[in-house]
C-alpha cells in the first residue's frame, strides 16, 4: 500500500486541487486585509470623534 502511494507522489507537480486551494487562500487573505483596513479606518474615526468630544466638553 505504501509503495503504491509513493509511486503516485510527485512533489514537483502541482495538482489542480492545490492550485484551487492556493487561489482561494490568496483571495481570502486579500479580503481579510481589506476588512482589517476598514476596521482600522473606523477605529481612527472613532478616536477623532472622541478627541473632539473631549475638547468640547473640557471647554478648549
């Protein structure tokens, strides 16, 4: 059984399943990065609002 598996093992040849998986991984990484950028933008905006509120409330 092991010999049969070793006979079909080709480490230098990319399988179609592997290529599809890599494509999906790349897509998901890009989507995650975009979502994290959006979150960071929202956090920056909230921080700006907090600073302005603090200034207004303290009378500066």
